[in-house]
C-alpha cells in the first residue's frame, strides 16, 4: 500500500514517519496522546464506580441496578469491537481514533443531561461503541508510531492511561460528584474528551489502514492455541475483577468504613499502585510472559479475597485494595502482550477478539457482582472475584506452556 511499509515479524503495517529528530518526538507525542485517549475512555467507562450510591438515589434504583451503567458499555463493546475491524478496515486510523474519542464526549453529554435511567443507559450504549473501537485499534496504533523494538514500551505507555484514569479520573470524579453532583463529573469528562480529540487530530500522523481486517482475520486468530489460552485467562481476570471492582465504593463505605475523603484517597492510592504495576510489568512480561501473567493474577485474587475476609479496619482494607491495584495494573499490558505474541500477523484482529472477550467478561462480572451484592452482600462478591482470578492463574499454569515461535511458523501460511 502506498505510504506504508511492513514491520518485522509481519506485525501491523506501520507509518513511514521518520523516526529521527523532531519526527521521532512527534511520534512519541502521538503515543502519549493515545494514552490520554485511554485515560479519557477508562475514566468515562468506570466513572459510575465512585458514584454508584448517588446515581442510585437520584434515579431511584438499587446499587446493583446502578452497576448496569458499567455493564452496558461492556456488552456493546463486545459487539462493536469485531464489527469495527470489518467496517473500518480501510479507514485511516487517525480519523478513526479521533472520531471514537469524540463519541466518548457525546456519550458523557447524554448521561449528564439524562432525566431517566433509560436515557442514561442510551448514553452508555454510545460509550460502548467507542470502547470497542478504541481498544481494538489503540495498542496496534501505538506500535505503528514507534520503531519495532519500542513497541512493547508504547503499549505499556498506552495501558498506563488506564491506571492514570483510575488514580486521577475516577477519584476526582467521585469527589466532584460529592461536591457538585454526579452529573457535573460527566459534564467535565465531555469537555476533556473534546480537548483530547482536537489535539490528536493535530498531532497524530496519517495512519492508513492495511486493509487486512475482516471476518477471515478474526476466525484465523481463533485457530491459534496460544491466543485461545490468553483469551480464556483474560475472560477470567476481567470477570473476577469487575465482580468486585464495580462494588468497590460500597465495600469501602460499609466494611472498612472510610469516609468521603477516605474514599477518594483510597481510589487514588489504588490507581497510583496500578501505574507502578503497569510500569514494572514491562520488564517482567518481557522476561517471562506466562509466569508474570500468572503471578499478577494470583496476587490480585489473593488481595481481593483477603479484603473481604480481613479488611474490616480502614488500614487493612485500604492496604489490600492498594495491593490489588498494583497487581491489576499489570493485567492490561499482560493481555495485550499475549495477544501480540500469539498472532503478530493478526494483531488488530486479535485485539478485537480480546476486547470482545474482555468486555463480555466485564459485563458478566458486573452483573454477577450485582446479583451477589443484592443477595449475599459486598464481601461475598469479593470472594467470588478472588476465586475467578485464581482460576485464571490455573489456566495459565496448566495450558499456557505454548511455543509462540512454533505457532508463528504454522500461522505464516494462513495469513490473508
């Protein structure tokens, strides 16, 4: 394709932008802006987590029902992600990314102005479309902006936006909600989305699509054993995490009994630990992907279960939540690195399937957690979440011994 060149190992087509001097700076600035997009997205997606109680009271629903504000985007994203690889297979990735970030802003406007639960959910449906598309293309796009040897670092940087969204966005949203009302938090996110989209449109270089997306690419990923193992582990950690995390605010308020200031501080500490976990993950995943993935899954599961059993004092509860944050910070780069190593020739397709798996599991976890919370309490939802993390570690331990080099050789002749 004119204006593009293939990368080593057959990874996604990358831009011909010069990687020296000013152009190199601009390319890395582009990666940072994609990371800002991930920050905006994760903050918008999980903003209800810190505001569940206020939203439930304002809309006249239960906390379990309010958890649907997290579940709905996940369900929609599960559908929009694979569709995006087919519908947008020939769309320039810069235009696509900017459009998706703008859609995040539109969603936030709809939620902030909604007079009823049905309108709020409609706004969250729009967010789900953006979630599916953004996570399908963000990590592959980041790798296209930098030299091949820096691809892992670019992915880690983009994933760091998740942790920053947790450390700064979600607690700040919770604080704003308590001070000015939960709708104000969504209004501010709408303005931030617009600012990020405009900056991305100015800075990001043209990123032509390679035209290789499509149904056959998606099916091809599902033929790869290493990819399937990764998808299974991702499903379990996502379900386990959101079975508990969706109800973190009720947990902190009712079990360790932290106040409003303590809630915001704990969410901030959780996110700060997540940033550290993401940064440390880069080297650990490069050294031994399977062992690192398995280790952080086990650590997160242990912290969540211990929070339910031992976190009755503020010190213990907050400390275990921080450990959980550090462990989960390594999960997004772990699953993205696994998807890339499993199918570098089909990275966008693999990323789309991963989004579908992760978001279905997110929605299932939120729904499962809601049912457990409404019937057995918050602590029980944490125990269920911890058990699912242990199951993910078991899958990686028993089925994760795969030679990616051998799989790549087998797949070389299958790439469309």
